[in-house]
C-alpha cells in the first residue's frame, strides 16, 4: 500500500517537473496559432503568423545570418579542435595533463568574461567589429567543446593502432587520415553538432563581437523586445519553429546513435 | 649453438656481452651497445647481440626487464639513447618505422576496427611500391617504382589468410571476430608484407591456455614455412623454451644469458636464470676443490670446476633428483608433501631445514624417511652472485650515524679506531687519548645478507623500498629491496614476501661493518 503511494507520488513529481520545464514552450506554441497581440487573449485559430514570419525580411536575414555564423564557426572549431585534441593526446604525460586542463577552462569560465575580454582585445588592437570578429568569438566559445567531445574517442582508441599503421608503411599523415580520423569521427561529428547548437542560440558573445548592423536571431529578438517592450506576435511562430527544428535534430541524432549501436552488436 | 656472446666484463651480477666476429654474413640484425634511458631510469642497458637470418629468437624476462623496449627499438617506435642497430650491416637507429623492412604483431592485436578483414590485411600492400625496370626516351634502362595492382594485392591477401587458416573471412567485420581469430588476422596483416624480420610482442598473452598451446605450434610451423626471422617477446619461459632457436634472458634492462633453450635450461649462468627458467632447487654451497661441492650437508661429486673454498650457488632440477634405496642414497630426508601433476608426482623432501623438490613417476608415501641420489653431471654450479651488501658512498653524519642509501642508520663509530670509546660529547677517544671527530667522514660499509631486517611497516625501518625480486634458496629466500634512489639491499630471510611489496629496512648497529676511506689522522680533533 505504502509502496503504491510512493510510486504515485513519484509519478506526480515527474509530471510536475516536466510541466514546469515545458509549460512556457507549450504556451508559446499554442499561442503561435492565434493573432492576438498579447499572450492570454485567444482571438481564434489562425495560421497567419507563419507566412508573416517569412514576409518579414529582417527576421529572414537574421535567420540566414545565424545559420551562416553557426555553420562557419562550427566548421572552423571542428578543424581546430580535432587537430588540437590529437595534439594533446599525443603530448608527453605532463604536457598532456596541463593542456587538457587549460583547454577546458573556457567551459567553466563565465561567458560574459570571455565576451568582455574578446572585446577589449579587439579594441586594443584597433580591429573594427565585423563578421570575422564575430566568427572568432564563436570559435572561442565552441572550440573547447569540440576538444571535449573528441578526447574520449581518442582515449578509447587502441593506443597501438597508430603505431601499427606506421609499422605497415604508412607515413604519419597517411596514418592520421586513414586510421585515426575514421576512429574518432563520431566524436568529431558530435563536436560539430554541439558547436552548431551553441553558436545558434548564443547572445552574449554575439552582442559584444558583432558589427551592430549585423543581426542574428538572438540579437534581433532581444533588440525587438527591448525596444517595444512587448513580444511581437510573429516571434511566437519563430520560436515554435526553432524548437521544432531542435527537436527534429535531437530525434535524428538519437536514431543515428541507435543504428550505430546495433551495427556494432 | 656456437658461442655467440662472450663475457667481456663481470661486475657482481652484471654481465656484459661482446659479440664474436664469426659468421657475420649470416647476421640479419645486430645491436651494438644499445642503451635506452627515459629520464633517469635505464630501460635497456648496453645490449650487444645479433640475430641470424631465419632464426627464431625470444626475449624472455619478467615485466620491466627491457624486452618490449628492445623490440620497439627494432621496430622504430623508440630510439636508442646510445648505440647502433644494424640491419644487414646498416645502422637503422634513426630510420622511421615506415621505412623499415620489419613488421610487428602487437600484444592486443591493434587491428583497425573500422576496416574489414581484407582491408586490414591489405593495408600495408596498398602502400607498397615495388621496383621495375623500364627504358626511358633515350633508351636507357631505369628503375621506377609502381603500386601493386588490385589483382596482386588480392592474391597476396588470400594467400596470407590461407596461412592463418581464415580463408573465408575477407569481408568480415573485425569486431565480429574472436580473440584468437583477431590474433591470426594480426599475424596475416604483418606477414603479407614479407618483412625481413617479424616482431611479435607477447602475441599470445591474451589467449586462453589451450588456444595458446595451439598457436605456439602454428607459429613455429609458420616460421619454418616462411623462413622469416622471428623475434618474439614473452614472459612465459615455457613458451620461449618450446618455440625458440635462441633465447635472450633479460632482467632489469640487462642481458642475463643468451643461448639455446637447452643451454639455458641445463647451464644457467646465474641464480636468476636458474630460478626463472623451469622449476629448480637452488642452494648456497661451497666448492671444496677437486670436483667436489658441499651443499645440503653432503659433499657431492660434480663436473664443474671452481676455485677451492669459493661460495657458490647450486642448481638441481626437480626431475634430476632420483629416489634410492632407503639409507643407501647420498642424502636422507623425509617426504612432507605429494602433489599429483598428471605425468608425474611432485614431492617436497625435507633435509634438515632445507627443502628439496622432486619430480618422479614413482608413487611414494609421505611422512616416511627416503634417500635420494643426484648424478654429478646434473649438479649445476654457478658463481654466487651476491656475497654481501657493499656501499662505497656512505658517510657519517653529525650524530655519529652512517648515511646509507639516503637513510641514517645507527652504527658503532668506535670500530674505526681500534680499542676506542665514545665520550659524552660524541667524540671518539682512542686508547692513546687522541680525540676524533668523524663528522662527514667517507666510509665503506659492508653488511651481510643475513643482517638486513625487512619490516613490513614502512615507518618502522630506516629506509623504504620495494621488493623487486625474490629467489628461494632451499631453506631461505634471497630478497632484493630497491629504494626510490635506486639503491639495493639484498637480504636473506626465512619469511615469504611478495614482489612489489613496499617494505622498510633496518640494520642492527653492531652489524654495520665500516672501513674509513682516507687517513684516520684527518679526523683528529685538537
């Protein structure tokens, strides 16, 4: 009897947790199907917000900008992070511990500190804020996460396979390309995805390192809400779409992971 | 085997091997003065030996003896700090692994998991360039290099897989193979390149006993068929004895003995080799002269020759101790233990306080008196390796203690001046009234093996260290304790310890024998 009560209580608890977590998003999603100016008043079902969204050139530009920044910074981070992780892995024991620590400090560091220090650095060297400074900012943000996701793959790898490749006549570059890279590819892939997601929703570093005429989604939303004080209705449709895209990505990644697991079995 | 290595210098237990200039044309690889140092630890210390073409050579020794480091230097993964590695007479010490005509079979296979069996085996072949002759535009003959064709590669892969009995496995995923199958693929991947030398780093270590035995026979067969030189690293003495033409026994980065399996088993050079290879009864004895040796309280006839009255180590293999009629053998004792081993029984006989292990097919009762004989040619006598602990860098501190191996031991400084005594200030007063201050005096310290006390509590002794080896000598153990500063204490003890135990060492003050280095007059205090 007691057992059953605790089980029910546990379920209720989980339910409340999930409700707290998802209520805001659900609310937004529901109200993305009505044209009401403020949330709370339901003025009838309507899909008009969605076409409105794509007619708003400012929003479309912001979306394109965000995607461009996310993909290009993730690409740069992935290349640098892969090279870096491999370099750290094959360093001497003492060097390795030191480098591993140093490369992970930015993860713990407050983002505002990173953003401010980047700004000061650019100003100090007289660099004008442009796309490149923004790109550098996002690379700084995402690089440690790429290293973090590749590192375990390198550690799981049989330490002798690189030597085995050399032993069979492969030069170091060939061994790296044909043996090491395929082995750590899942880590590289998840590092890339992680970079994309981190860059997509970043506000602080973006706000500090961008050219002010260059808007990403986060800076656009923030700009609009702070100017007008209220949430423009189209943003409800936008956030709903972003959430659905993220959900889709998550499902895809999980399916991929499952497939790989079955493959190895 | 002809003598391939001759001792050029003997310092205590350390043997150096020089190489004789015989049959050099048959030599495929030679190590000359090869030393490998990492920070302060010497992994390989001055190795000199050669391997002949087509030979099956094993590096045998406990972990940390330098066998794998030596193999890795031949493969090119590590470089000697000093010395030369000559392959067909040319120094390859600085050649990268991908330019050496040697291939390695790794301990944990090191197969490429993302490639299938075929691509694993073909990996080296796809990188290979073979020379061919052609004529250029001016009609001159030139040598060019080309890749192997797909057909050639496929043929070689199939042949290699046939050698390891896995013909039908080309398209299998590596992860779907058993350990034994993966091991075979690793061998196929190496031999398909037709290396001049095949290096095998404990390749059977991860397999179960039955599989290991099968693979031993197959590897030996492969060696015979292929005619390639095999260099095999193992810590399993039985494996080395079964498979090798020549065994190199190593310990602590030093070569202990090089020889055929028969040589090493029948004529071990020192107590370590005797104890490590096969089962053996090891005793301390005295050579009486005239081919007579005394051990187990009996004087035996023997065939070895040593200076008279020299302390020696004696080895007798358990199967060489033969039961005799009770009361009519060389030595009498009581059987205390009997274990059935399948082919034979293994007995423990007590002769006084000494144990004798005997292997015999005869079934005997335990607890009754027996007599045994040992034939003269089956008693193997070796120079006794360590007679006492000698420290030549010891000195006295200001509390009249002696510093040995970084530890301050209480000692009797009055022994430095005959008939002297200590005054209350700690000065040594000679019978003639002279006052000596031995602070910072350099002394030579000598401590008997039996005077070193081993204590399992690290705090209770003067110096801490790790037990690095333990050899049973009939009625006691000889234990080697090494401190962090690489100083050794060798102790005789009745108690069993474990290798790698951390222990501490104590020496009774009156057991530390000291000799002053330099003139005693230097220390007179006025």
